[in-house]
């Protein structure tokens, strides 16, 4: 029946008798609990003793296990990487076309301009179309000129700032280290792009770049990082490949899930 209440089955009589004997033994022997504690302590000491014994044996040097000679390891070269990476054209025109095609497939807005003076004009068009009331940016050769031309309040992220104010900015304008034709990616670091948050918190990220920053492939990008920063790398290195996206839920692509929903790249 649906409302039937099932009572638990009673324990067998022999279990109740055994339990009563255990209780009686404990009451007659005050040291019973102490014996149990001492047994646990003995096991603990035994474990630590085995650990101390193992630590007395020196560990072999990597590559010299069981007396084997250490093998020399040859790391792949950039030429090895390029044999398995997508091909990139040799001319500047081919690389620009490849970057534009990859950016379009990634749903990024790439605009190739004729001169650096056109950067401010394009930004003014974007500001008017999206009703920007303020922008976030950082100090830089390209960003300084562009932000002055906008004539809007600017929150600088390479100086002390309020993260809540940054979240309220509709756009973040930054420079970059390079553009990578092979993948349509924008290479930014915490030093070139105004810190770690500018390229993540505002819903629209605008990247200002020069034509000579367009690189062919990933090996060239890593070589640039090594040459520029050496043994003192930035705290953040990021390859931005299109707007933020996720397809975790039912394999439906959603933009802006973990960062900017819109990415615009202005190259002059």
C-alpha cells in the first residue's frame, strides 16, 4: 500500500549479546580505550618510520634510472613546428588577406586602414554607433591619440583604478604586441595592453595595431616574445582569437560568455 510504514527488522539476538559483552568488557577494563588509542599510535609511528626509511635512499637523477646514461633531448625547432602548422603566404598581402579571413570566421571585426590618422575616425564612428559615454584605455602611442580624438572620459588601467568603474565602461581600447595571420589572433600582454583586466571586463574590446605588427605564424610570435621580454616575461600573455565564446551547453555557440562579446581590430 502507498502509505504503508515499514519498520526496521530487529537485530538478531546474538548481535545484541555480543554488543552487551563488549560494553561489559569496557566497563570492567578502564584501559580498554587506552589500548585502542595505543594501537592507532603504533600504526601511525610505523607509517612515519617507513617514510623516514625511504627518504634515506637517494633518488636517481632524471635520466639515470637503474644506472642508465642520461639521454640527450633535442627540442623541436620552429621549422619542425611549421611543418605541421597551417601554411602562411610569403608576401605581406597574402598575410593580411589570411588574417582578415580568419578574423571573419572568428566573428571579429577587422578593418585595415590606410594611415594611422584614420584610427581616430573609425573610433568616432564606433562611438556614435554604440553611444559610448566613456572608454577604458591605457597610455600608448596609438591609444593616446585615439582617446583624445574621442573627447570622452577615459579610465586609465595602467594607473590605480576602480574595477567597478571598468566594468561600467562599454568599451576597452588597447594596443597589442602583434597580430598573427596564421590563426587570426591578437597577441597581448599585461605590459602592452594596459594590464590584465582591460581586455576582459568591458563588453567590447577594440585593438589598435600597426601594419608592421602583423606576423606570419605562431613560431614568429613566440620568437617576438622571447626577444622583447627575455627572462622577464609579463604576468599575463594572451592570444585573443575572436570574441569570448563557449559551446558547453548543448553545443550552442554563445558569444561573450567569459569576456568581451565583440572584438574590433583596427590596423593602420
